[in-house]
């Protein structure tokens, strides 16, 4: 198992704001399991918390060497719901000397769906230790507006399926509305899966704060990140 890092750029494409840690699970034949099946397998086998913490620990250790860069880490709904989850995160931050204010936890909306009050308290606990929280894959689940209303997310990541549709009229209409909604709530917006300059131009004009996708970079091994950062001005934060 290895952890790769995909950069997230400011919408002008000028600076690297953060990196998302992504699990890479290599099979004996050298190929990789898709992240979806790796996560499904780990959930079934009861390994998801351990693997989530492994990724967090590896990612914090690597990202400590990238000053100022925010580190985004995906956490499974089952792990996020556990009472000890935030303590787990705090322990990894302590053990790796990684500053909490550079950590962003990503959860999908289903992580909050069953028990929004509990999810809200978990987000508040993460805020209390100094970390931030993003809603991942927005638009693909129930896209419940009440979750956005009730939960103090810092950022919403719009799913690639909407970005793929640019410039189709319907996709453009939905993207405009989603981005305006998230901005009006005072949250940051990232668009995922940006692959073309046309998509980048539209998403920047529509008000996205950050963009992530193959147009800028695929998930990279930790060793490749310093050289990637060299190519960009560092963000002023
Ligand atoms: O939803 P989440 O951000 O956690 O998923 C990221 C996944 O999407 C990673 O597996 C990554 O390799 C993939 N991905 C990221 N950017 C792109 C892109 O621009 N195009 C495609 N096809 N896949 C992408
Ligand atoms: Mn994610």
C-alpha cells in the first residue's frame, strides 16, 4: 500500500493550495486496485479505520516537509462516525508533528446522512483541534440541502461528473447554481476532475476557489511533490 498526492490549485492555476492523499493498493502482479474497490474491501473486512489512520499517518509524515501546503485526507463514513475518531486524528497529528491547521478531512455526504447531529458534533470537534472539513463528491448522493444548511463544512468538492458535462447547458446551469450556493454559505468550493482548459476557464469564471484534476497533475508519489511545487509560486496564506 502506498499513498499518492494529487495537487489542488487555486482557480487561476497559479499556485498549489493543497494536496489530497490517495491510497494506492498494488496487487502482486503490479497493477493497482481502484480506490473504490480497495475501500469497499477494507470496509467489508473491518480494516477501514486502520487503513484510514495509516494513510493519515503516512500523509502527515510526508506533508510535514511541504511548508504551508494543506493536506486533505479521505475518511470513510464508518470511521468518521466512531466516537474515538477525532482522538485518533489528534494522536496522529501529535505523533507526526503535523500542524492541525494544515489538515483537511474529506468525508462524503453519506457520512453525515444517517445522523446529522452526530456528524455536526464530529465536525465541531475537528474544528476544536484546529482541522478543517470538506464535503467530498458533492452532487452524487442525495445532495441534501439540509446537510449543507446544518453542517459547518469549510469546503465543498464538486464531483467530476458535473465537470465532465461542461459545456453542456444542463451541466453549466447546475454548476453555476452549486458554486453560487456554496459560496453564499461562506464555504470554499473545489471542482474535481478538471481535465481541459475549457473546463478550467468556465470553473474559474463561475467562482470556484480551487481546481483539481489531470489538467494539472495526476496523483503523484511523495518524492515528486517538491519538484511540482517548484514549478508554481507558493500560495500566500
Ligand atoms: O472523489 P475523490 O477526490 O476522493 O477521488 C479522487 C479520485 O479521482 C482519484 O482516484 C483520482 O485518481 C481520480 N481523479 C482525480 N482527478 C481526475 C481527473 O481529472 N480525471 C479522472 N478521470 N480521474 C481523476
Ligand atoms: Mn476526496
